[in-house]
C-alpha cells in the first residue's frame, strides 16, 4: 500500500487508517481493528481524523488488552 503525505487525498481514496479497519502494527507484530484515532495534540476521534498520530487497536481473537499504536507503524493486514 502506498501513502502520501502533505497533500490532499486523491478523489475516492479512503482515509488511512479508518475506524473498523483490520491492520497490522509492525511495531509489535500484532493485528487488530482500529477503534479510535488520536491526533498529535491528543484529541480523540471516533470517525476520520485529519492527520492521526496514533490509533487505538482491539486485538483479534485473544483476550489481550487494547493498545495505542503509532500510525507510522500500521500496515494493511493480509
């Protein structure tokens, strides 16, 4: 997946990351679903954030705690 920064999103492009999207946190090696987004100022979003810095993830299939991941570490899950 290719992403760009510093400009508007192409027409029809979905925001990255998006609430509910299944992703891989490359920093931890864990997969999860995006629950919330937080920007650099600390504001939390339940829908798309302009430039999210972190995402709250819910692990899949395990009884592990949720965790905040840096957006730069997120990858599309296979």
